[in-house]
């Protein structure tokens, strides 16, 4: 797996946590939130999303979802 190049600068930095896996149609019966433990010991959750369709449909929806996610966070680096 290639290493990510870290770019230093004045912009806020984040850690992106996500998972992805393709399953055969109709084999998924439930999806639960994943737990995240922070450095201070507190816990949070990451909501998992499900997209059904062909490879191209899934790809289009995923890219649109990623764009929408970053629009929600805006230029300030935080929600809102």
C-alpha cells in the first residue's frame, strides 16, 4: 500500500476513517455504526452507509456523497 504524503500548511488537519467492502446482492441484513476511541479515552461512532447498484452506479453515488460530505464541512474545517 502506498504511503500518503503529508503536506504541512496552515489548513486544519484531520484523520479520515472509513471502510469499504462489496457484498453479493441481498446478503446484507444490517449495518451498524463503528466505534472510534479517541486519544483522550472517549468514544465516538462512525456511521456506515450502504449503496446498492452496479459498479458504475455505486461509484457515482460514492463520489457524490464524498463531495456532499466536504460541502457540509465547508472551508472552515468544521461542521456548519
